[in-house]
C-alpha cells in the first residue's frame, strides 16, 4: 500500500476537508489527538489538507473541473502550475509597482523663478 | 443480469478497499504514534524522547568513528570514482535523473495550465501518459543508483541510524502498559523475527523521516 496515496486520499475526503475548515474556524476543534510534536506524516497530511482546500475552492468557483481530484498527476500538476503562475504574476506586479524607483541619469530640476 | 451482479459486487469490494485504506491512513495520522498488531500482540512506534535523541546521537557518533577507520568502506564520491574506472558512470545516471526531473516539471506545468483552461480530456491524458513514462524511467534509474551506492559510507551510516531509531522507538503492550521492547541494542540486533522489525522500521520512518 502506498502511504503517500493513502494520506492524500484521506486529506481530500469530505470528512477531513470539513474538519480542516472547522479547525480553522472553531476554537477547540482539533485534527489530531496531539497539538504539539507533529510527526513527519502529520506534517505531510497538513500540507495535503491545505492543497485540497485550495483545489476545492477553485472547483466551487468553477475555475476548474472536479475531475482534477480523480488523479494524483492532475492535482499535483495543477498545484504546481498554480504556484508557478502566482509567482510569475507576483513578479510582474512587483516590477510594475517598482517603476517609480527607477532613476534616470538626467534629472530635470524645475527652474528657479 | 449476471454481469450486473458482478459489476455491483466489484463496486462493493472497491468501496470496502477504499474504506480500509482510509482507516489505515487515519491510524497513521491520528496522533504522533502508530499502533499495530503482529501475531496477536500489540506494538507501537512513537517519536523519540529527548533522552532517546541523545542516545541516538551517541550511537551515531560511535558508528561514525568505527566506519571512518575502516579503509574498505568508501565515501560516496570515492565509490563513484571506482565505479567509473570499471565502466559504470553514476554521474551520468545523476545527470539523466536531473534531466528527467526538469522534463517532468515542465510537463506538469503545461498540464496544470491545460487543467486551468479546461482543455479536453485527450490533451490532459496525453500529458499524463508522458509524465507517467518519465516517472517510470526515473524510478528505474533511482533504483539502479541506490543499488550501486548502497555500500557507501554515507548509506551505511544512514541505514544504521534508521535501525537505531526503530530500536529506540518500538514499544510493546505488556500487562496493559506500553514498554520499550528492547532494553539494549544488542538484544535488538539479535532478535530473530525479521518481519516484525521490518514492519516497525517502515512505521518508524513514516513518523520521523518520510
């Protein structure tokens, strides 16, 4: 049995997606029995929960088809593209918003009247 | 009619397997311990305590000292040189793996973009098949590399560390209380039930290293 696949399937299940949302909103709702000292597999599970939460939001807002969840290669690729797209978009916005910082060698000071 | 019954039965078996799979995964993440049964006895793997981490560090340092004095054990880079002299190019395997990695990421980004544009199933499937093919080739090369370098200094130390982690983190249920299964490393090394140790080793890596 592939442990990664099992953990991913659990993270995208309705039960754990609801629990993840509830844990974010309601104080006292916990995902695990322990609140400290997470194991590596728990850290990985949290990462999957977060990713499937993003994918579900994109499905609800009709950005993508729900079939993206059917295959590991599909949802992995979509998340990779999403991060890459956001990164490039962020870089473009940064360069636009930094335009006013670009200095020219020739500065035309207003003449004294 | 008969076909319908068969299809229905297959569907039920599939659902049962999925439920079993989820239950198995739930057991792995419920807390920072993993309980399991082996030959009607209960065992568990847990995270190491600070004292056990110190013990691990002590044993690792001791092993490092032993391995470094053994001139027959080569560092990975030296083993790669020896292998190259014998016509086996590990660096070339590494380069090929890196190339396949880059190709896979590039295909994944293209597939992700196609998904975002809701392009047809034929396009998505074509990307998926290409990625699967790359993964198969990469897995073969990785296995080849692992087998070639398994006797290197680095790998021997790594294997030793995972063995010690299993030794330190394996508990058994005795009279209703959890107790360390082995009190000395020697007891662990002389234990004859390899299947139980292998199962425990997989779980201990799942908790601490995955």
